[in-house]
């Protein structure tokens, strides 16, 4: 019996073609292409300059038979004016309303309260959601029946392919921003990350050795800093030791080791991630009192609630605050500072998933790309990601596509 898209037709491509494009044989299932309406709204989060798809990505979707609506001005801050989208085949909508009427809405950041009115049961939303840190948004998505797929929980072979490029950018940025705020004029202790001959370099400590942490360590080491990465996975620590410069050291993450490192750290970077779940609070409030006056803490984990008890989201307009003499940088959309790079990198990894959803419908796309099914956070008014359900204290509906 054919799989059915809600309100749509059966799917019908040969099993040989499915094998070629999905890498698996699905002899009992047929798929049929059906054009889809895809909406690309303008991001309204404070300081958010990215757009979810480049004109080149739009051209790819339109040439495949899909209808793409782009909100006027959506790509301007990323260097992509409306005319580029028109030439790519998109329809430019003067307001968000027309865009949100699409079957599939593709965004960069989570919707804000003023966008909740666009939610409806036959809408599929594909974006960064970070719902563990956004319980009100999660409740609204559940109530309205939106199908919500989160970039940050899509997995392939144990990797997070849609999160990776943004993590790399945030990791590199964390050292750049940390070094900037270490200057005395910005409230820091007045030390140069790499030091100079005859003067010791700064000590950089990183919580987490994933993609963000690794790239932070690489940049910090490249600037001459002394770097320590705290990690819990022995395999990951072995990899980091072999992949990173010799001035990068790894240390098993325990509360005692954290406390010992904080006494001498100049730049502390939080890069902890539990996919779909709230970030663990590694940095306790009382620990801050052991840190040096003017030390800087950059919390990349802030999208998932932050890995410090003192963290709270900030914006690019007001990026820092002081807590117990430690400067906190907790911008929740760090890569937006470099929107052209970020937009092109994001489109490069999301486009194949968007195309598959658009070509065959969500259910069939998840059968064809099992990693996509891991991104399904909310479906039919229920939470379908176990770690997210625990973080939100919501009932968990077993994901039917895994």
C-alpha cells in the first residue's frame, strides 16, 4: 500500500531509483513526485541577518518543479537582494502572511511569538528550533498541530550535519569575540590571547570537544593561546589530541577538574551539546567567584539554555553582561554576525533535505533519508524526540519513522 502525504497522492518511483537515491531497497513502497509550495520568510529575531536559502538554492528547487515564495527583503542582509531571487524563479511576497501559507516553511531561527498566528495543522516547519530552551514555542507547536523538524537534531552516522557548519562558525567566533572582550576597553582583564615573546599567552578552557569546541580550540591555538578542552568521551579526546596542535590539551570533565581550571582561566568557552535536550549546567554560580576579575565566558550552548547557571540570552546589539566580575557573552545567534558565510554554509547542507521533502512529501522523505526522521521534534500534536520530551516534561510519542 503506498505511503500517503497528508491530503496528497501516493508516491511512485521505481524501486531501482529509490535504491540509487536512498541507498536502500524499498521494494514494497512506491513514490510519486508532487510539486510543493515552499516559503522562505524574513527572519525577525533581533540581530538575525541570515536567510534560509540562497538564490542558487531557490533556482535548484524551482527548476525541480516547486513553487518558492520569498518574503521581500529576506536576503538583503546576507547579500541577496529580491531581484536575485526573482531571477532564480521565486515569487516575492510583500509580507510574511503569503509566505507562511506555504506547505513547507524553511527558516533559520525559531519562530517568535508574533509568528505563532501563522501556525496551522497542515504546516511543516523546518528550521533551528532548540525547543528545550523554548517551552512556550513547543507548547504552541503542539497545540496547533504543526509538524516541526529541527535542523539541530537531524543525524547521519552519529553526526549532526545541519548543525555542524553553524557550530564551526560559532566555535571560531567564540575565540574572536572572547579575545575582543578580554581587552581592558571592553571590560576584560587586558590580556592578549597569544601573548608576546617574554609574556605568557592566555589560558583558554573549553567545555566540550564537539564541532564547536574543536574549532574554538583550533583558532585559539592558532593565535598562540594555551588551550585545554574538557570532554567526557575518551574516543573524542584521542581524536582531538591527534587532530589539534600540541598546545591543545584534553582533560576528562569532572566537577573537580572544572574547579581547578577556573582558577587560572582567562577565556572560558561553553560548547556543551546534548542533542535535543537542555544543556547541562557545568558552571555553577558559586564557581564564578573563583575566576579572575575580567575573565571572559562565551556560552555557545545558550541556544539550549546555556551551560552556566548565570547564562541568559543576549543579542548582537547588547552582547555582554557582567556577573561576579566575569564578562558573559551569550548571544543566541552568533553566526548571524557573518550572514553571507552562514547562509551559504547552511543552504549547502539543508538543500538536499528540503529537496527530498518537497519532491516526495515528509513521510516518504523520512523513509528515504532515515537521518531526517531524527529531526522530527513534534508531529500530530506530540513530542517525538525523547530527549526533548524529558527536557520539557512532556509525554513522549515514539517516532514512527525511526
